[in-house]
C-alpha cells in the first residue's frame, strides 16, 4: 500500500469540489511527507494557493477541506496549523495492520502497477572496440537499477545494450591491425593487443591533429592578448557601474586568454609525448594521413569490403566477451544486445522513408532533416554516402516499435549527447514513432578529487576492471580491520572475508554512483564510498548484517518467526517511526520511476537504516521486557532487513549475513 497515493485518492474529489477545478494534480502534488515529526506524518499544503485563487482565507479553506475529506480509518489526527497547513497523523492501528500485512508478503506491501507499460531501456551501450572505462559505470548501473525497479513494479522491460560495434573505432583498430599489430601479443591476448592498437592509432591521430592546430591556436592567443591589452588601457571613468562592468569584462578576457593558453599547452604536450619517443615519432611520420585512412577503413567495412568484414568478424566476438566479463562481475544482464551493426541494412530505408515523408532534404550534398527549434539540422546521410549515428538510432526506434510496441524508451546516456537526443526525439515523433514517449536519462561526469574527469596518472581513463579490483581490495582492508577489532576476537575465515569484500567492493562502487543525483557530477573516492557510517552501501549492508547477527545471537528460528501469527506491536515511538518508514518503501519506488532517479531509493534506504539504528538504541530486542514484545521486535528487525536487502537488490547490490 502506498500511503501517499491513498491520501491523494481521498483528497482528489474533495479538492475538485472545493476548488471547482477538474484537474487538481497541482494541488495533490502539495500533499507530502512531513519534514518534521512534530507536524505529523504527512502534510497537505494545498489550502494556501487555493485560498489565494478563491479569494478566501486559507485557514478557512483548510477547515473546509479537512471537514470534507474522509480519513477516519487512516488518520488519527488532522490539525490545521499556521496559515493553513493540514497536518496528518496516520493512525497507529492502521500502521500496525499494514505492517503486519507487509510482513507476510514477498512484495513487502508494494502493489503491482495496475496499468503496466512496456519500457525499452537503452543503457551501458559502450563502443566495444575500446576498453570500458569509468564513464561507463554510470550508464550501466543507473540503467540496471531502473530496469530492476520498473520490472518489480510490474512493467514489461526490455533491456537493450545498444553496443557501438560498427563505428569509427572499428576503422581505427582495423587500421592499427593492418599496420602496427604485434602478432605475438595478439596471439597471447587478442583484446589487450586490440586495445593497445586503438590507443596507438588514437594517439597518432591526435598527434597530427595537434600539429595542425598549433598555428590556429597561437593566432587565437594573439587575438585574446589584444583584447586583454586593449581593455587594460581603458582608464577608469569614475562611474561605479561602468567601472564594475569594465573590470568584469577584463576578468573574463583574462580567463579566456588563460584557457586558450592551456589548450595550446595540451596540444604541445600531445606533440611532445610522441616526439620524445623515437618509435612513436617514426610511426607518426610514416602515417601522416592516419585520420583520413582510419575513416576510410570504416567506410570500406560498411561497404562490405571482404578483408575488413573478415577482420571485424574476428574482432567483434572477442571484444564482446571481454565486456561480458565486466557485466558478470556487476551482475548486469540484458535481454537483447543487437548493437549498431544489426541496423546497418535498414539505414537506406530510413533515409528514403524520411524523404517520402517530406522530412529529409538535400543540403550541400547531404541528406538533412531541418527542425524548427534547432540551429543545425540532423544529418542522416553525408555527401559521401555514409550514414550517421542518428540514422542508426532512427532505425533502432523503428525496430523497437515493431518488435515490442514500446510505450516508453529510456536512453541512459551522458549529458554530452543531450542535443543528439533532443533532435532524435523530435524527428522520431514527427516520423515513425508519434506515440512513444522517449526520455534521455542524462547523467554527469565522474570526477577526481581535484574536480577533473577521473583518470589514472598516465592520463588514460581508468579501465573499469582495474577500478573494480581496487574497490574489492580496499573493501578487503575495511572488512578485515572491522573484523580484527571485534571485542571478542575476529569471526571471519579468510574465505568469508574475500566473499564479503567482493560484495562490499562492488556494492560500494554502484551505490556511490546511484546515491548521487544523476544529473550532477560526483567525486569518486574509495574512502567515502566505503565508510561504515553515512549514506553508503557499506552502512546499509552493515545494518542488514546487524539484523542477522541478532538472529544468530538469539538463536532465532527465522522460518518459525516468519510463520508465526503473533502481530508486530508498536508500543514505542521508535518502533512506530521504523514501521512508518517501512511502509513508505512503495512511495520511494514510485519516486524512483517518476523522474528515473535511483537516488530516491538510496535516500530512502538511508532514512530507513537511520530509523532502525535509533530503534535499536532505544528498544532492547533480545532482552526486551516480555516475550510478546521480543517476538514483535524480532519481526520488526526481520522486516527491516528484508526491505534493506530488497531495496539494495533493486540497486543491483548484494548483502551478506556477517561483516
Ligand atoms: N555507443 C554510444 C557511446 O558510447 C552510446 C549509445 C547510446 N545509445 C543510443 N541508442 N544512442 O557514446
């Protein structure tokens, strides 16, 4: 049962009657959990705006609403406070009965959605020709937890890993393979050699690009210097406002100059790294056209060139296997993994379809869709005949609609692609998918402690597997230190420590990511994510293990406890507060899917764990005053543990019985 939804149901008609409006959603949105327990459990704040609209004192409106709404069975108290807040206190008997029902259900009181939808979730979707790095973690874990949550709520979910298996990266490794492969290394470990080739080709392309960019950047700096020196010669006018404006402009111009110098420095650094290395320099000089030629390799692959096609067929399964290992470690699964190559044959049809619909037209030799709200068109075919990322995405939508009749498609992709998706949705809605709702589930960047995108010292983005290994190693230290410091000596075998470190390490990485509002950047810190106190997976796993340790200590037969009919009693305020939070699980899950934000669930779990901790401090369990209370508290502990484990599972995170 979702209490908030139930309250809204009961207010809906009354609000319509009092306001005289048919759509009262904006008023219903003002019914919320109370921030402070002194104001009850929930608060309805709709009387204030309504009073204004009706020209009546809000308190009077609040009285009218509260007299009309039927809450006798649900609320023990409705108070009108301040200018017209309606404070609602849920009836203890009602909480007791709900919590006793939830205890008996595997769904823990969460109802199945009465109007299930079909969702396609497009997440992870790495370009497989290069190793996965820290940036991929976000799409993978956010997508996975949304898929799990939507499924649990009763929706049909198709998890689609839209692999980049057909783009320019393949041209790059094909070029690298043809010119630079170390046969022995390739034989020993294909993927490692391919990723070396990818990095090498990338570096050489960058070298030539940087060399070509230096002169232009120097001109840019000269221009910026002129602007700065001109601004510097301006004498103060004496007018405060004018002078402030001038100082600001000068500051801005200096910043821009600094930035331009930094860009030049980074170009020079890229050039230097190559020129300091004799072998690299030779390779670079032997391949001055590498950028163009790598693109040509991609074009030839797309045109069906036999050699390139054969190389692609050789590389692809190996790259996929490599990525699969990461998914296995993260317990992430997909229903389909067609990848971009699957849609290749459909691309000419997309362009002709768009032309027939009058949407695509030729511009400078390319096929473009011009859109009202955008400065630049969406290009669907270049003048050389090549199709683009967007063309494939349109074909993918076509396929998804035919295959699954999707109601919603969610793309979990980083914020830099937001313009691509805005255009894509506009074109698809105008063309082949007018009905479907599409959302870009955008997310920010993973940063290091100095606020720059997270990278290793050598400058490569951290490989994802290395990152996971490091997390597990750190978790092992945390787990061992915790175990070593137990008052009666350590309890865990080496094997158990390793297993726990595995669950804790992977959990910490996922939770750290999911607990941040997805649209913000976040700072990656092993220490923070594995803290035993605070909003971390470790704390949540620890709370779960604490419950299990109570059962061990009290020699509790868990099956018998769950079978037993005696009810949970809520005599103590901390018990009531804990039970209330347990009942809000369903609300938290609805919030997750409302705006696709898993941090709503981590916030909830953190609140739940805090209430559990305060219950545990105030209410003895094994030593409670009588047997009925002891049984009741054990049940409350069990239910809390189950909700924590269930919530963590929806985040893709495991639990252990002992830590
Ligand atoms: N492979 C792309 C990248 O790494 C992400 C694909 C996202 N999904 C999509 N349907 N465009 O940037």
